[in-house]
């Protein structure tokens, strides 16, 4: 590549100093290239922990504003999902664990509305 100076359209009394070109930084990994790893699908390392058909025991504890409002131990093979007191989507996987209505233990309406929205 050849670089040639461009004509300066400015007044001749203003001198412009050329800027030096920055030198490219070399990466150590580029100096010593390594072969590409196999980019095929890898197995989930947690899969070895999950044994199909095995019973799993979950301890569920819920706190509203720092006060414990729910605690239950549940055994279920498909896992679980936490739901509010309203009827939810029953087609989702996992055993539904219904948490208590926040209106039973919360007095702050803003927090109560937020917790209901999250559930």
C-alpha cells in the first residue's frame, strides 16, 4: 500500500505536522497459534448429577420482608416451580408449589403488589 500526502486546502501559513501511524499490537496467542478446539455440542457437566427417575427432595422456604411465611419439603422427580395463589399455566413442567398470598402477611400495598406481580 502506498500513502501519498493529500493536498492541503487550508492557508499556507498553517503548518500541519503529520501524525505517526500507530504500530499494531501483537498478541501472544497470535505469535503461537494453537489449533482450534472442537466446536461441536458439548455435554452439560451437570447432566451426570441428574439420574433419570430418581426422587429429588427440595426444601422450599419463602420470606416476605424478612419474615418466613412458608417452609415445606417436597419430593418430586420432575422438579418444581414456584407459583402464586392464582391459577397458573398447568402445562409448564415441574410440580407447582403454591406460595402464600402476600396480602396475608404484608401491609405495604406497594410491596404486596410487587410480590404478587413476581409470583
